[in-house]
C-alpha cells in the first residue's frame, strides 16, 4: 500500500522578479573567467637628458687683405765720390778745414808729379779718390769737430815734414772714429807713408 501524501504542496524555487519572457543571461564559462585582461605595457619614464649643442663649425677666417707695400723712402741725391781730389766741391769749406783742404791738395799734386813709376802713380790716384771723399764731407760739414781738429794738426805736421806726429794723430782718429771715416783714413795713411819714403 502507498504511504499517504502530505497535504501541503512542495515549495518551488523562487523565480526572479523579471518580466515575462526574460531569459537569464548566460554565465561566463570558466575559460572566459580565467582569461586575464590585456594590460598596457609600462610607459618609459621620460627623464630629461640634456643634449649637447651641436659643435659649431669653425668659420673660415677671411683671407688677409694684402696691404700695399709702404712707399719707398725718397732717395736722397747724394753727390757721388769724385774721381780725384781736384774734382771735389770745396766751395763751402772755411776756417781750419780750408787749410786742411789746401794742404792735402798741394801734397797730392807734388806726389803725382814725382811718381817714379806708372804703378806708383796708380796707387796715388787711388789715394786721391779716397781723400776726395774727405773733401766732400768737409764741404757738407759731415766730419765731427774733434776729427776736424786732428786733421788740422795732421796737415800742419805734414807741411813741416813731421810724419811721425802725423801718423800718431792718424792712429787716434782710426781708433775713435773709424766707422764713419774708414774710406778716407786709408787714403790719408797711404799719403803719409808715401811722404815718409820720399816719394
């Protein structure tokens, strides 16, 4: 025999309070739930790095301007050395210097007139050229006063035949003033030597 059924109805599971015709949304499958959401890769931190300025290209230096050469100094018209003492201009010589000029000219004329040989005469002509330079300097007042004073005493010694004194005074001029007077000092020494030999 069947046991008797209870007199009350079995409870039904509660239905959702949605409208009719509603269907329950599908539940995600375990695979879909386990899939991680895509993540964005970490953005690099923008740290400011100083950038060196670009190297400046060396500017080409301008070509140096060619400067015009300085004008040449004016050439002073200097009187060329005379060929002989007789050719020298002595118009401006005065005082004791005029005595020197007259004495030396007279001695040179006598030496040339009494030259024993053509070779000796050529040597005396060279002496005359060198002493001609002295006369030019005396005329233009280019000889130091101390030298002029010694020249005067040399001319006096030569005129009196005191050749040793003349040579000693010549050595004094050579020692103190050779740089400016070397040319005619050589000629004067040769004149003194010629006189001392009796030529």
